[in-house]
């Protein structure tokens, strides 16, 4: 009798201490974010673009750290409130910040939003090519290789690994891209982006019809964007290459004097536009969550 009681006690304790068996929460919407410096969040020394208004966030908006953030006591693979920075400890405000804030502000209160941000300033889309990233990395400048090391040399695989972790907690609902400045004039860029998208869908066992790709325009011509020519020639063609793809306008999103990066106000507006588009795509799912 004592043995039976002890076994029951152990089984009871085991059931309370093994959350790994819990099903993913269908009301935890997860989004993958990738790209170069504008998705990373422009930061130059103390200038991160993070202002007081950005330091308070709804607890329903979370971020999964893709690297350790020693200065913020964040550990890779863990969820935290999505207070910027979201990419790395020394990155800045980015579109993902106000994408998530826009989402939780308009979604039912039982829905949470999580983002995973893997972005490397200055990189070409080739860095996220799972088959050819090593040859690209070999030719990258030293400063970029130092950043790539934070992802064990393979940012794409880190994004996949973190996404698989996140799938234990919630459901991947979309992918956000902001990249292209370093691929200026590359007519193969849309095809390369499709390759990255297709690999993510395959490696994460996703359904492309259920996981839209939102691609943000580069700093626009009205802001004297140095790479604005990519918007009508390359960004605009992505939906023809990737059926479930939508381009997010950057028109009138304020830019910095370097003609490449957005100001904090520009990031907020661009992020809001990403969010509003995703909300429109989630329409039926949003009503089901109420």
C-alpha cells in the first residue's frame, strides 16, 4: 500500500513538473523577422533610437532572444517582454517593435504576439541562403563576421532553431523581411528571397498559404533614400515571385541623413504599417480568437 501511494505521489509530481507535454497555444501568434540593418535596428554608439516612449510595452507582446543579451540579462532561447532592443543587446529600435505593438493593440485580449529577430547590418540576402552562406561569409568584412559569430556563423540556422523552440509555445503566423540595400541592382534578388522563404517554410513544416511574407520597402525617394530605386524595380516584383507576399510602403517614413536608415519616427510608422497589413490578413483568425 505504501509503495502504491509513493508511486502515485511521484506520478502526480511528474505531471506538474513536465510542461514539455503542453500543447502550443493557438492564441500565441509568432512572427519571424530577418534582414539587415533596418530590421536589426540602426544603432551607432549611444544612438539606438530608443526613446522613453518605447520603453513601456504590453506584456502580451514578447520577444524570443536569438542570442544572449548580457547587458539586459536575457538568455538565448527565452521569452521576454518586447522592450527594445529586440535583435541584440547593442541594436536599436526597429520595425518589429511597432509591428508587435500595433498587433496587440487591435487583437483580442486573449491573443499574445511574439517576435524572433535575426538581422545583420550590411548583409546581402545570401547570408540567409542555407546552402551558400559559407561562401558569402568568407568574403564578408571583418566587422560583419564578428556579428555573424554571435549566431555561431549561421544566422539562418539560428532563426530556424529559435523558431522550432517557439513552435512549442505558439504558432508561426508570418515572416517579416527588411533587406535589399546591399543587393542593389541584383536582378536575382527576388528569386533569392523566394529561396529563403521556401526553405523556412520547408524547414519549419509550415504551409505557405498560411504564412505570408511581408517585405518592407527601403527608405523611399521622398526621403532621398540612396537605395529607393529597389522599391519599384525589385520590391514591387516580390508578390509575383512569392504568391503570399505583400510589400509594405515606406513612403513618408522619416529617414536619417545617411539616406539609408529610418529615424525612430520612421521605424514606428513602418512597423505600424507591417502590423496593419498583417491584421488585415489575419481577419478571419482574429474573429475566431475572440
